[in-house]
């Protein structure tokens, strides 16, 4: 399994910390975000650790959560 340094230039290595940034900036726990995104807490956790890539439509769904205030950044990634 690749470590964080190995993932730095990969899509997961960029998306994961970006999602964590927007979530924590909004003051949301992983469980709070999971409830708003209608997924399990495990999905958010695995995406944030880079253990699972987001589904194709998931970045746009996250961008639609007003509380995250991403300005469409996750979908652009």
C-alpha cells in the first residue's frame, strides 16, 4: 500500500486532503458530512485517507453541500 508521500501527486493524494480541508473548515465531522452526502461514515473516512477513490459523481455532490463552500473545487480536481 502506498504511503502519503507516494500518493502526493496522485488524484487521491490531492483530493483526500482537499476534502478534509473543506470539511474541517466547515466544522463538520466525517459523520456529519456523510449524513449530508447520504453515504456512510466509512466512505468519507476511506476517501479522506486515500484508501478509496470517490465515485465519479461524488465530487459534484460534495460541491453541492453549501456548508462546505468549495466553489466547485472538488469537482474540478
